[in-house]
C-alpha cells in the first residue's frame, strides 16, 4: 500500500520542461551592444533627455539610450534566477519520459519487493533520495574549469577593488577640481568688468558679462571632454579585461548547449552562477558608460541655457 501511494504521488507530480533549467543566452553578444562612453559633450547630450527642456526631470538622463541593453540584462538575469530556483527543487526529469497509465499497470503486476525497489529508484531519479554524481563529459568539465578560473579572478578583483576605486575617484576629483578652478577664475575676472547702474542697483555690463561666461563655459566643456577621453580609456581597458575573462566560458557554454549536456543539477547551478557573474560584469560596463554620459550632458545643457540669456544687440 505504501509503495502504491509513493508511485501514485510520483506520477502525479507536474512535469517541468527540462529546458527551463538552462539559459540559452549569449551574454557576450549583449555586452557587444553596450555603447562606449561618449566622445564629447555633444555626443553625450544627444543620448539624453530631460533637463531644462523637460520640467519633469531635474537632470539629463540616458535611460532610453541604454534601455535595450539594460532590458536584455534584466531579462537574462530573471531567467537565470528562475533556472537556479528550479534546480533547487526535486528533479523530476524521469516523469517527462513516463506513461503514467502504463507505469501503474506495470506496478500492479510486480511483487511487493519489486514494487519497493521501483519506488526507491524513482524517488532517487526524481531527486527525492541520495544520488551519486554522474561523471560529466570532457566538454562540460572544461566549462566547469572556466567557472573555477573566473571565480579565482573575481576573488582577486575583490582584493584590488580598493585601488581601482581610488583611481577612479581621483580621476573624478581631478575633473571637479578643474571645474572649481574655472569658477574661481570666472569670479576673479568678473570683478574687473565695467559696472552699470540700474537705479539703486549696479551690475556688470551685460555683453561683457556674457562674453566672460561664454569663455568660462568653453573652459568647462574642454575639461569635460578631457575627462571623457580618460573615461574612454578606462572603459576600453575594462572591456578588454571583460572579454578576455568571459569569452572562453561563452565558447564552452555554447558547445554544451548552455548546460543541457550537463548530467548533474550541481553542475548546471555552477554554470548558471557563472552566467550570472557575466550579467553582473556586463551591467558594470553599462553603468560606467551611462554615468559618464549623463554627467557630460549636463554641461552641454548649461551651455544651451547660457545661450538663451545672450544680451540683445
């Protein structure tokens, strides 16, 4: 009776598609679509919306420009999470190959000893009992080795993260310092401008003031363009590192059908985890480009705002 109940419950389990426990996405192809940082402030501005021409936003935003890549990354990440969740549940691949009525008929004709043996075998096959690891193919093991290598490299990244963060922070601080120097220069020059009285008030002569502000703006734009060149160099180095790190894994994943050739759930989880690491690193590259875009676009917006205040002849 116990065996009959066990078989009935096993056969009644819902069937899950095997394809759900792998994610067949070439993440490197998504990464190849990431726009490199803008070449200058005008390029940055063309990628953004918002600012003064859109009162609903206080800053220039590049959401739409980077949306295709961001959406693909989010979709892929969700697929990976779902696949990992599926692999964390009992495996019921055997149920996809069973004819339930035929199995029940066969079970009734067995002796109690054979019924118990069959029930135990089915429970193991479906992940409800202890199972030994099945040896993986050479191709799958090669992909696993790539996963291990990537884990080691990511571990080293954690150790060197502080130095990289400080270098990037210094680059940003140097840029901000130059902008501050320009502002100080503008304020000093403003003191030398001819003054005009407006009743009880006085102020710099409008055309001279506008000319000074225009000169200062050109200095700000040059500073920002110089910063973008440094960001492009940094991004290129990050991209080369990313490509060298993940290309071998991508090649090996494709050869094993992204894990479909793997025989063990633990192996598939390992491969999925590596894919998740690829998604995260791709997101980092995207954010580096996007942040530089939005920051630079703000300066072109200020230039446009200044031009609207040009004194009339």
